[in-house]
C-alpha cells in the first residue's frame, strides 16, 4: 500500500509537468534564489497532546503552481495526523500523512506570502520532555517538486520548526482544558512564529488598562454575557468610501472620543493609522514595542491581540492553565483565561492556544464578533454586504463574523476586491479594528 501511495504522488508530480508541456510551458530554468519556507513551532506541549498545528509559511514567494513536500521528525515521539489548507486551498491538497507528505496542484500561481498549509501533529503519551525538530523538504529531494505555472523551478531554502514537549505531570491533576467548538475553532491555519519570541505589547503583565474604556471593573469574568446595552453609539462616526489597507474607513475621532498624541516615531502625523494608534495609546491599551516604536507594519500575535482586547474590556482574571501552551507565568495568561471564560476564544485545539502564532484577518473578525456577542452588543449595519473575490477561501467558522464586521464597517476588503482571510493583519490594521470596536462599545455603554 505504501509503495502504491508513493507511486501515486510521483504520478501527480509527473502529471503537472505533462500539463505544463501540453500547454507549451515545458520546464525552463530556475528562478532567482530567495524563496524561504519555514515550519512553525509549538512550546509547552504535553505528552498525549493532539491537534498541534504547525503552519508552513513561505516568504519571497515568486509564484507556485505545484509542490510536493515531505516531513521528517522523531516518529517515536510525534505523529503527523493530517493537513489543513491555507494559501494552498483545501481542495487542492493531496494529503498523505501516513507517508509524511503532502502535494498541491493548482491551475494558476499562488503568489502571496503567508501560510501555505498547516501540518497537524500529536505527541505520543510516552514522549520524553525535550525539543523535537520538524524538518520539511521536497519529496525525493527533487527541485521539480516545487515549480510555477511556467514550469520554472523555484529554488527554496527550508527552515525547520519544532515541538517542545514538557515533562509529564506526576501525581498531580492534569491542567484544566476547555472543549473548543468542534466546527468553529479560532483558526484552522494559524500563522506562526516561535511562541514567546515576540516582544509583548505590554508594560505591566496582566495589568488592567488605565484611562477610560473599562467596563467590567475588577470582577472575574464569566461566560455569562453582561446585561444588554443599546446598539447605537453615542456619537455616530462618519464613514467614507474605500478600503485603504484592507480596512473600512471609519473616523473614530468624530464625536467625543479622546485622543492622545502619539509619541511613536514610526507612526507620525500623516500616517494612515496615526489617529487609531493614538486613540489606543491614549487609553493605555497599547504601549508599543518600545516607548518610541510601535512597529505598525509588523504582524501581531494571538497573545498580543487577546491581551489588548482584555485591556479594552477592563476585566480582571487570575491566570489559569487552560491550555498546555499557556503557562500561568506568561504575561498573556490572565487575558487568555478571561477570553475563554467570556466565550471569546476556544483556542486552536483543546490543548493549544498558539500564543505566538501570527493572527489572521479572518480570526480577528471572529474574535471581535465573539467579543461583541459577549458584550451583548449588535452594531448597526452601515454597509451593504460585499461578496469578496476570495470568499470561498474564508473558513466556515469565520464566514458570519467576516460578514457582520464588514457590514458594521469594522473591516473591509482590498482594492482588488479580495478579503485575504489567511493574510496576516499588521499591528496598525489591528489597532484600527480594535479602536473602532472600542469606540462603538464605549459609546453603547455610555
């Protein structure tokens, strides 16, 4: 059976070359070097953990129409259980986890940077504590197993990821977990950096935001939604047409919204996000990478995003071992505990929150929609629904959230008509979306 599966994979790759030849696109030369493919990492995985998602990212993508990747890892400790789509759509993946490989064949080049697909692993119950490297390469080591629609070979540099397994508990109660919604997790294809390496957007871990905007006082949150509030903000923001930077143009500074001048040298006046970053900084919700740098073009991690949302809510929660990859000592642990209790997040699996993963645009829409539901607030629908050109790429769990956030003018599409659901939101984009939501929520509560 295994030999037959290998043969099928080789036939698929050969079929791609044949199709290219039939269309007069016989294999040509290799493109310039510079393309990088990297496997993600997970820390603090417990023995027996399942559903651990390792995103496979590409940078400097010149365009890919066909690929065949193989994974190597310590099979005594880990098991590759499956794959989910990303830039490579689910329908185009040829999955073969039993043979540790996956292939993709498309009818056009995939040209975006980001998560190509996600490999799903489990940790065997008897796995010893330690770092387990996950290496990725081309099937049979052949250059032709990564090419574009012109049949140019795409030179690539691979970087491994890893799963860090922690020591098994001995004689203690296992950490508490929540049961994620089986059909609506926060993400099926999270983008990843090594958890914990991103500088947190905090100054005092777990602190309650200073300034206005606190709505819950110091009480510990529960999953019960607060009492209903009005749905119309105190001051209706003005809107303009367009979707610069993939976001609807809402001017949160109309009305009485406070504004503190931004001290960030990389977000000067005239920058499209200046007002929004200043708004968030003025409330104390963001503090930047340093006192002078906000890093507006950097990606934002799930830990950073949930921490800012926690501050916006003004909640207070004790850190808890809700997920295996969220240690109680982590700065974001109280925020994650609050978000789980409030029904804002259910993690990427039963045991993983993936705090260091870069958050995608569809996941931000999902978390914001859940947050508004927790606050029992329904935003006015100021926009007609848009049918994005890549709507089929929006995961099922996120579709309703994307529609509601777009119609409420919280998030929009790009000038080419796309939404880019798997694209990574920048810190500036996240600041804008969070500022708009906070403006509406604080207006509704007033």
